[in-house]
C-alpha cells in the first residue's frame, strides 16, 4: 500500500510555515490519540501516520529531501533514515498529555508549552523564624534585629561552584537540559539526568571554599519591622531573605511567625483589652474612684457607682489595641471583683456584726430574692408529696 503524501496527511499546503505545521499536527494528534479512541485500530493507524508526517516536515533537512524526492528519500536508508521520535515530538506529546490529564500538579492543562526552569539554578529553601514580643510592643510596633543561620552565595566563586578561573560546563549526558529522554514505543519518556542530577551542568574543578555547592553557611543579621496592632500567630514574609539559591538560583523566603507573651494585667480579644480589677467592699457599696492601667503606659480613673457587684464591666473607649493597618482602635474593658475583707481586727468584726444586725432585705436584694425562691421551691415541693 502506497503512503499518502505528508502534506495531505496534515491537511496543509506545501508552502505551510513551521507554525502552521505545528498547529495542524497538534489538532490531528489530539483527535486520533489512542487514549481518546480506545480499541480503534483505524485511529491508531492515523495517529502513527500523523506523527510520521510531522516528524519529517518539521525537520528542515528532511523536509527539503522529501520535497525533492518524496517518500523515496527515506527508502533503503536514504536521506539519513526515516522520521523518528525526537525532542520536538516529545514536547508536543507532553502538551497533549497536559490537555488530557492536567499539568502534573492536579491542574487542567492550558494547551501551552511546559514551563522549564533554567538547568542547574535551584531555588533556595524557605526559612522560618519564631519571634516573641510583648503586648506593649504589639501595641506600639517595633523594629527587631534578628540573627539567623542560613546559606548565602559563595563569595569566592560567586555562586557558580567552580574554582576561580574556571566555570561549570554543560552536562555531556543531557546537553545541559537536566533531563534525558528514552523512546519507548510511541512515546518519549523523560527522566532526571543521572550524571548531573537535574542541574544541567557539571563542575570539573570545584571551588574549595564551598566544595562546589556554590553557597556557604553563614549567620545573617536582619532588621524586621513589626507594625502596630499585630496579633498572635501573624506571619511576616520577607521575600528573598531565605537560603541562597544553588549555583545562582533565586533565594528562598524568610517567614517570621509572631507570638505575644502573656501580660500581667491585660487579656486580649481582637482589638479589645480586658483587665480584672479588685475593689474593696466599701468602695463597691458606697461608690468611689479607682485608678487602672492603660496599655500605652498611662493611667485612667474609673468611677465606681454605689452598689456595684462583682463582674460588673466598665468600658473605656479607644484605650484598647490598634487595628492592624487601620486607624481604628479597640476598647478597654474593666471588670471589677469585690474583695471580701480578711484578717479582721476585733473592732472590725464588731462593726460588721452591727451592720449585719441592722441590715434588711433591701440591703441584699439579690440574695434575699434567691433565698425567697428557694423557700418557695421547697414549700411547693412539699405540698405535692
């Protein structure tokens, strides 16, 4: 059976450009791909035919020979052999697989060429630093100087990993690509180069300062700006302040995780602060003023009305924490706790006993009401038995 004309197979004119050939091949390869046509022998034959046609016409020398001699250019071993499955084909098949199955990261393929990083230039690792600050520092913000152990580019070899006066050369096994291909059936399988381990280059004479790694371990000093209003657990990212990249690769990032120390007086809830303040029984009963601390280091006066009970809250507006990257400020809530007198003198006991004897239910309305309900409960319960 005679072979069909390659231009006819791809459905293009003999004057088609490389770009038009590429578009035609991509379209037909996807239509006739065996994974889209399981068990269809005719589709498999057409798929092979499309591959063969494109491999010939996408190669300038093979296309010139084909235009002059036709299929005879590749018969009997002429013209350097028939079309094979080269790197270009492997790239297209990778694109087709991405369209079918995604890009290898769980994302649908966009039909575009796969992105490839520069061989040998590996990104540095990200670093983490835990920074503990006080609540006052979180209130006002601060600039903190930290020291972190990290890897930096070797100054002797400028990060190349090669001894001064020399430089890395392209890996002879993979040609500097970092990966090698092996044809298996219809497909080209790609794997990491075993010689350069994916770096794409080899160092024949390594730098003695970094042993060819291109980076060395050092302790760095960094200044970190902690803005006012930060909360516990906040993460600050410093781009490019992580480990230096391998052999000129981009540096990683530094992540500073903030934690805030427990405070002696204040508990925080978002931008609001809470402070528990003990007051005397006399102040609670007769009224008075108390002095309470404020997070900015100042003090403020709070008026306690007569008859104040334990757990009563007083709000002081605008004396809480600032809201991060905002002009808003939280509030300060004072919660009083009425303190029972201890270590009484004889006279103090006598005075309290006199007060208790003269007191009525009006002086203790809450307890009087509670015990009245208790009596009613037991009386009603006894009546039902």
